[in-house]
């Protein structure tokens, strides 16, 4: 049985005249032991989804279960077996590292000793600071402590809501390495993130936008399903280049992408485009390139808008 | 002092007690440039930006921003710069128009100027139909774009953008960068911090702060060459991993 | 149970690590008692008095001399009409007027009985109280002396009147008032704020997604404040008895029990507020406007309820502090037992059950 089953979940906020639909009939399943990513910008509905699955919110429609327990009826059972790390740092800032961990262990009817093996890998990195107040830790260390606290009762499913938002590239990378190691321990992990580049680190991902799922698949499959030719172009004047590309009839879409502009072509018109740009610009560089998740997201988003 | 330098920082230093948050940084930013200001959390970015925008006094060193001395002329500096951050929010309970009016009013712009420019800005943002709607009813991406337009509404010489695109979807993020390009093309210098390393590549030049110092400063292309890296992400990781001090 | 204790321990950590909270909880009650207490117990020396002597005979002259000779009084001037009493009080320096009726000595000699009237400016009730006590002591002294000299039982009755504050509200009344205020502050406001703080910080979210039963979370947060209230009750009572010389005339056990009951009412109010408020400011605002103001204004501690218009008197009945204030005054100062305050006690107990029930009903096991 899948660890998480989400079936037509709908969530609305607000009163009659100003209703915001945060989730529109979302369905997906997460297998046991999977590292599942929910990828999308702010306002996509990631937090609402996590709060429904952790029994903090009631859905307006649909059903969902975690570990076989219904998120509405069996909320008590779910609260005993999941780990949850909200988007904001949610530990007691005026308690020390050790006090926080001890406290969470007791709340979950366990002790730090009992599950030390599970958190050792993460906790040992902050253990030298165990008498420091949580509020005085660096961003990366706070995150490690929060993860330790969410894990201390050996949850069967771990929900991490935007754990890497606002964290610098180095800490982000370390955090994902920790998740990979946790996965090996057999814990099912659901993680949400606005960073597209983190998708490739998950087993499967759901791309979400405005309360809807654009696509669910392995990162490799999502990228493989991008069928149109993709070019990378650059020149001295990138702004001028972009407006040229956007006007061009063979071009489906053009947008800045790192050092280059990415150009999604309507077909095999590379030679035509090259000739056209030569006539307009003194120098430019054009190469074929492989799409990544972000290209896919942009393309799916635009399809979805139409 | 030459006119095409919008920022000249010379051994700019800020100490808090015995902690040196910013350690004698020196750099220059040219007029109309998009200058990326990167660094891990706690590297000293925010402190440096505060000094440059006249909000905090340096411990030592010199800096000229928009032609004004940061020690003596911080009031003039504030008048000649714009500022926007992810957290900087427009007033949610004011309408789009009221927000523009309010911020433009702070900078003492004439009613005529405000009226004309408001229309132009709203047209560019495709927000004309939403002019009288409350800001809180707008989607996040639109808010961010509006906030940027408001930050440069008074046509400052220089605008500071502190992680302006955090959490924004990839399409809006690119629309946002398009606006940045346009602002730069019109002569506004852009000083931007970001956690998205691909965005670093959109900058003309990028500086990377490590432990309060600027450890690298060049065009993204050159930086990648120097550090024999395939992306700015790699450059950043190589530099930031050297950091010895804990982030805040 | 272990969960619960661990939560209580955590709560104490929060309190002991925040100087501001510590100050509000423990130092403020003491400071309030001392500041108010001492402001009201001025050392009385060389207080100015006026004398209206309508007899001008040997006895009155002798008595006036005695009064003047003491350290406590200094004759400001003689007056010749009743109007002048108030005029001299209003000027501020004169605190006491001594009035001898006509034929004082004659009455004393013929009927063995005479009258003196003492009128005090009771806007400062403690001073007024002390002054009249001193003055009557001097008069008693004189009476005893002439009784001894002439071997006849003379009686001088002193009639006392307090101007401006006839009930002589002072430290005696003040102590029960401060107790009510302090307990409300500690229990209601601090409890509400500390729970709402967890909502604001996002820690409530994590607590809810744990096997800890939601309402236990809240009860566990209330326990430390209940304990701290006990400390405050003790320290206020000790200060009252040993520093302010306010006696505990009734049963100490009853007094403490009633105080704990009031603490429970305050805690349940705090829980109720916290179940509604989403930010610390809101919690603070509700506590101040809905509880503090009524407590100060309508409990009878600052202003006598009997003098209020009917609507206010009616409203004052739903202010818990009013009932507590009345209980403490009865037990502590009048020295009566439970039989005299059972009605008030029952009302407080009812309020506790009602507020707690409402708080439990309103408590959310989810975020929205």
C-alpha cells in the first residue's frame, strides 16, 4: 500500500465573495520509502497540501490517507507517526539545542537514546553546540536541529515544507545529501521546494502551479517528455536579442536562461533562425541544448494557462 | 571622482564588537550595470548593503554612492536610490494606485509627474485594469513586479534589490529579470542579491562575499573560467565552502 | 504524564530565560505593593491643624496646648467658622481641624461629659487615620489626667469626621485590590500571551502534529503560571503583614483558597482569550481592555461601587475581580469566615466552570 494517497483533494480559503482555491482536485500517490518532491512557486498550494496531510487543515473535498490512516477521521493515529517540519523555523528559540531535542523526544513518548542511531548523522554535526540556544544558531544549523527534532520519534513519513527556502547554496546541498541518507533508512519523505534545480534530487516529483499538478513523474521522464527542439543563444546585447527572438515566427518561446537565452522552437528551424539572427546582429552564439526541469515547468505552465 | 561610477567602495569595514561583519571591501559599480552581490548566509551581504544605502555607518573605510559620501550625505543618498526586498511589501490594504502615489509622494514628485508615470507604469505591467484593486488581491508575481516598479518610480540612479525573486515561479522570474534589463538600459544601476545561481548569470558582473571579504569579482563568464567551473553554482560552492565562519 | 511534565519544565525555561517576563511576573507585584503601600503611609510629623475654639475656657486652652506640644501637630491658626475648615483644607497644608463646641468646660464640670469634634482631610486616608488617632489619644490622655486629679469620672467624646474619603480607603483596601490585579496580570495576560506566542512562532503547528493531546498542551502552559501565582500570593501577603502592617484577621487557609480560586478563574479567562486571539498584540489588547480596565474601575478597589450609576453597577457584577475583592476584604480585614462569603465564592466557582468550558469548546485541534 502506498505511504500517501491523495484523492481529489480540494482546499478553499476565505468567505463567499473572496474565495481563493488553494488546491484544485489534486490526486497522487507516494510509495513507501520514496523521496517525493512537490515543486512549485509560492502560492502553488504546497503548504496547504502539507497541512492537510499532517491533519492540521481539513480539505473541502476529496480524501487523503497517510500510512493507511484517513487524514480527517484518524488524525490522532497520523499525529503519532509522521514527522513534520513547517516552512518557518518552528523550534523553541530560547531552549538549547539539547533541550529542544529532549523535549520533542518526550512529547512523542520516546527518548533521544532510543532513536539516536537515526538522527546521529545529522545531530552529530550540531552536537558540539548542544548547550547553545536554538535562536543563536546559524541558518544551516537551525535546519539540522529542526530535522533532528522531526525525526526523533522515527516517523514513518516525513513532511518537509520548503526546508531549503532562504538557505544558501552550500547549506542546500548539504541538506539534500542528508535526505538521501535518510531515504536509505526506509523513511518516506515528502519535500516541497520552490527551487526547480532540486527536482533532480528526488525519486519522483509533482510540479504544481496555482493549486494544480502540471505533471507527476521521475525527473528524467519529465525532461524526456519535452519534445520540442531547444536552443541556447547569446550575444552582446541580450535584451535586444530577446526581443528579436520573441518576434520570430519559428520561435515558440524565448526566455533568459543563465548566460544564454533559451529558445523553444516550433520545429526544425535552427538554420532559418541562424540566418535571420545573422542578418540582424553582428555576432551571436547558438547551440543545441538539453532542457531541464525549469524548461519543462515553463512550458507546462504556459500550456496550462492557455 | 568620475561620473560613470555609481558606487565606489574603498576598504569599507563594519565591526560589531570584535566581530568584523564586513572586512575592508573595495569595489566599483558602473552606471547602468547589473551588479550581482552574492554570498552565503552570514557572509556580510546585508550589512554591506545597509552601509551602501545609508542605513548604517561604517566602522572605517570610504564609499561614494550616487555621488554622495556615505558618512556625511546619507540623506541625499536615500533620495537617489531605490530599495526593494522580498520582504519589502507594498501596503496590502491600499490599492495599486494608492501604493504608487504614496511612495512617489515620499520622494516629493510632482502630481503631474506621478499621474503621467502611473499610467505608463500600469500599462507596462498590464495592470491598468487592476489599478483600483487592493494589492492583497494580486498574485505574488504581480506584487513583486509592482514592488520593483514602485522602487524605481522616482527614477533613482541606483536600485538595491535584496532577493527580489524568492519563491516566484520561473515564468514570472524571467519577466522580472526582463524588467531589470529594461531599467538598466534606461540608465538605472541595479545592485542585486539572489540565492538562484542561474540568476547570477544574468548580471554583468558578480561579486562573491566569503567571511566578510569579496573573494571574487568578475563577469560570470570570466569567473567560470577562473574557477574552471561549468556553472555559477559550482563557482559559488567552490568559494563558499572555504568559509570558516558560521552563518547567522 | 511524562509528556505533561516535560512541557511544564519547558514552560519554566521560557519564563526564567526571559528577563522581561520574569520582571512582570515576580518583581512587579512586589514593586506595586511597596510603591502603593509606602505612598500611603507617610510619616506623620508636625502636621498643621486649625482650631475652632467656641468655648475659650481653661479646659480648651489646656487641651490645645497639649495638642500643640506634641511632635505631631503644629497649630496653623485659629478659625472662627465652619466654612473656614474646608477653605484651609483646600489650601492643602492643613490636614486636621479640632472643634470645641461652646461651653466645653461647663459641660465637663456640670455633666462630667463633653464633646470634641475632629475633622480630617481624608483624601490621603492613611494620614487622616493616623492624625485622628493621635489627636484622640492626646484627648484621652487629658481626660484620664483630670479624672485622676479630681477623682470624678469625666468623659470627653471625640467625634471624628473624614472629609473627601469617608470610607478611608487606604492600604487595607489597597492590598486586596493589588492582589486581584496581580493575579489577573500573571494568569490571564501572561497565559494568553504565551499560548498565542506559540501560534505566532509556528511551534503550535508542530505541537499539534504530535501525539500530545491539544488541550493538554494548553493546560501544561497554564500550570507554571498557577505556581507562580502561588508565589505571588505568598509574597504579597508577607509584604502586607510585615511591611504595610495590614493584618490578616480571618482564616489564612480560607484566604489562600479563595485566592487560588480566583487564580483559576483568571487562568480560564487566559485560555479563552488564547483560543481566540491570533497574535500577541491581540491577546494583550483583549486582556487590557476587557479585563484590566474593568478590574481597576469596576471592582470597587478604586471607586466605590455603591456610588456608581445603575448600569455600571450591573456591569460590575460580571467582573470577577469585584467578587474576589469583596471576599479578600471580608476575610482579611473584617475577619469573617466562609459563611459570610459563600455567595461570592460560588459566583467565582461558576465563572471558572463557565470560562473553562467556553475555552475548551473554542480550542482548535487544527489550524483553521
